[in-house]
């Protein structure tokens, strides 16, 4: 059997793995920033809407202090999915291998390592998509885990941009126009952020009353091609991909029903029932921030994903693990809105 994989071999392997799905992450948090410190820093842009003051041409200019941005910091929790490779695994036939087995134990071990790296990368990406959903729905994300104090990271979205419709205001009630609601929410977010909302995403339960509104049916253009999902490399044929429904003006509409498995093993929707979210891709300027991985094999430096491979002597086992220290951050969280419509 070959030697252990070196870090230099593992990093290109894990980085090259193609992970399907993750629409919200790719759409709203595409930038990747790696930090050399365990602390990450993120900016919240404060838009300056002041008018230039009138003065006499003979008077000196009037100084106006810049508003700029606010910088916050956080030490992210680690993600450390780990798997062990034991002797009975490399002796068993792998899925897809002919009956009776044609691979040597060493060849099976190499395939198992790659499968585990893919699964670990996928679990990390699932967590990032979960963070994206939380920030888009609530303007905040809660981080909690073993030996990590619970932290609620709020990005300060204006309260009126997170909506819960109650009683007679809910979609499906008499006299309620989902089309008018969404148009109003788009206008509110655009006004607060000085940016144009170009994506609206719903789960299937919210989409049903929205498309049933005659105003929606009249305005929705189904014959215009989608741009956002295609630009992100997503199609309806991939697991977890959004379904393009059409455009209203310059806004693309999608239904998104991707899921994840929680710590208890239950399947949960990334967009809960009757959820609507919207945002400006250019306005939010979302980023994936990664703290340094404080591992001597990584020289305690920057890394988005840091895989490693080692052997435990007694009981004998080989281990493969991928480490990451992520948080997502929007520069303009008011360039998004969310609503629970039922």
C-alpha cells in the first residue's frame, strides 16, 4: 500500500472537487477571502446619501466627514469533518466494483480517501449554504457547537425588511395580492440599500399563491432566459439547483427546495415552508471569510480548506480530515429582504 497522502497532494484534490447545488451561497456570497489570523474582519458599508451643500463661489468649501464603513470581527468556529479508514473497508468490494472485486486493497484505499474528501467538502459546503440561508432570511446567523460559545452574529438588517405575515395579511387570504407584496418589498429593499433587487427566491409552498395571483400571471415572462443560475453554473438537472420560473421586469424568480440533514438526522428545508427571500447580487456584495487554520502542518496560516491524513497506531486506523473556519458576511445586508407569508 502506498504512503500517506501529503498535504501538498490533498489540497489540490479537495479544491478540485465539484460540489453541486449551493445556489444561495453562489448567488449572494461569491467572493472568497482568506485571513492569516484566526480572527476574520468584515465591513458593513454605510451608504452616504447626503447632498452637497450650496455655498457662494467666493466662500471656502464645506468639509463633510466621510461615513465610510463599519468593521466588525469574529473568531469563527471550526468545521472538522473526519473519517477513519479501517482494514475491513479496503478488503470489501466497493459500490460499482464487479462482483468478486478486481481492485487491490491499495487501490480501494485511494478511492475511499477521495470519497471521504468529497463527503467532507460537501458537508462543509452544506454548512455554508445553511449560513447563507440564515443571513438572507433573518439578517443574522447563530453559531453554536461543542466547546464553542454560542454566538449570534447580526449584520444589522433593518427590522422592516424581515417580515412575518399574520392573520388576514397572509398569502391565500381574501383580498391579499402576493404580487403587490413582493413588488413593495423589492422597492423597500432597493430604497434602503441604493441597489436594485434582481433575484427573488421562494419555496414551492410560497410560489403556489404567488403564481395564482392574476397580476403575477399577467406580468411574468416565462419566455425570457434565466441569467443568474446559468452564470453560477447551475442547471435544473443538478441536485439542489433552483428552478427558474420567469422574470418580472429585471427580476428573476426561482423556486428553491434544497434540503440538509440536521444534527438529529432529520431532513430540513433550507428555505422553510412559505418563505420568500430577495436581494440585489451587486448590492449585497456578500463574501465567504475563512480564518487561519492553526495547525502546524498548515504553518498556522491562511486556508479555506485544509485536509490532512494520518495513522493511529493502536487500535490501528488511518484518518482523513478537512478543516475550515468560515463565516459569511454581507457588506449591505439591507440589499436583501425576507418574508414568511403563511
